């Protein structure tokens, strides 16, 4: 590979890291997601605004990249980590653990999650790539639970309990604590994954 091309790629990767770090710091201090502008991020990262647009496309693309960067430790734990998030966990235990991890992530990144889900497609999170990934993962785990029907719909229903706007409502105006939210979600998920099929004979 020619040396200039290698240097160009290294510079681009370095600039992208700088932009994400700058965006992360600015977003943490911003009063609202709308306060984060591409110009401000470029200035904080020490790059031109065109560099930011080339790397991320637009403001929504930058927010998605920032979200994905913050989510990466959770993704690694899900893909190759130990119990209870990792693939070796029994499905009845893994489903509540996955939902708990997602809830905790959204509680820790409330404004970013709200901004991203609202921009996923109009006012819905369902067209965002990260939603599709979580739904596919949950569905695959639910399919391994004996007697559980319609895992696709069940995955949607479970993920609805972790929507950023609902989390914001419960943790904000309704004043539920982090531990209360986690406990309620755990009970809900446990009821779903341990419920007997509708046509199962009574005990």
C-alpha cells in the first residue's frame, strides 16, 4: 500500500476519534441535544467542519456514532462476555439481563438516547439500526425458550419497556429511582419468559 494512502487513513481515523471525544465532552455539558452543533464539535476537535461532515454525514450521524461508541462495552459483553449477558447464559436468565443492561445504558445516557431515538425516523426509534440489532438479538434468545410463542412480537413488547421516552417519563416526572425501574423491568421480563403457553394444561 502506498505510504500517502496509509497516512491519509491514519489521519482520518485520528480525526474521527478526536471528533467523537469532542462531541462526547460537549454533549455532556450541553443543556439540550439541540445545543450540539457540527461547528462547535469541529472547533473543539481542532478540525474543519467539512471533516466532521465527511466522517459522519450530518448531526444525526454524529449522534449515532457517539451512541455506538458509548454502547461498545455493552456490545462486547453481549457478544463474548460471561454470564449473565454473554452467549453462554440460559435464555430465561439472559433475556432479563439484556433488558437490564439496555435500561441501565439509557439511564446513563438519557439525553443522547432521547435525541437518537427521536431522530431514528420522524419521531420513532424503530428505524434506528441499534433497535434492529437489539430486536434481532432478543428474538434469537427468545426462540430458545420452550413453549414461548411469537418471539418476534415478544421482543418488540419487551424492548418497548426500555424506550428512551418511557425511561425519561418514569425516571423524570414519575420519579422512579434507578433500582425501582430495574426491579420492575426484571419482574416484567421474568413473567414473560416463564409464562406457560396459553394452551398448556393447568397444574
